[in-house]
C-alpha cells in the first residue's frame, strides 16, 4: 500500500481560474507563471505548497476560463489532488485531463 501525506490548503467559495492562474501572466511558461498562482487570495501560496499537498475549496471551484493553465499550475506546484463541494464543469474536466484527481 502506498501512503502519501500532504497538507490541506483550504479556501472558500468561487475560487475561479483567474485567481488560480492570473491571466496577466499567461504569456509566461507554467514554471514562471506558477510564482503568481493564487496571488489575489493567498500571495504566499506558491511558497507554501509542497509536493503532495491537497487543494481544498468550498463551492464553484474553477469557474471562469476554459484554459488548462489553472490545473497545470497547481500540478506544477505539487498539488496532488483538488477537493471541493462543487466544481465548474470545464475546470473539473481539465483537472482530469492533466492528471490531477478531483
């Protein structure tokens, strides 16, 4: 049996794709843009995330853009899965497409 441990990074309702991955940094690659992840809600997020951590939110996680950059950014930073009461459909599908269990 494989056991993984990580911290839960918890946020509230309506964490949209522009919060997770700010659009003004889209021209950068994922590695560079990840330094600005969650900047509007938690400026220290990129420094606090450790491989294996879990991203937890309340309702309507990932509303907004259909870009895959938000889940790719979370994956790059080491988020192992995302948990929420409800997801925006496209964000949920993009998580699965990039290999993040949701």
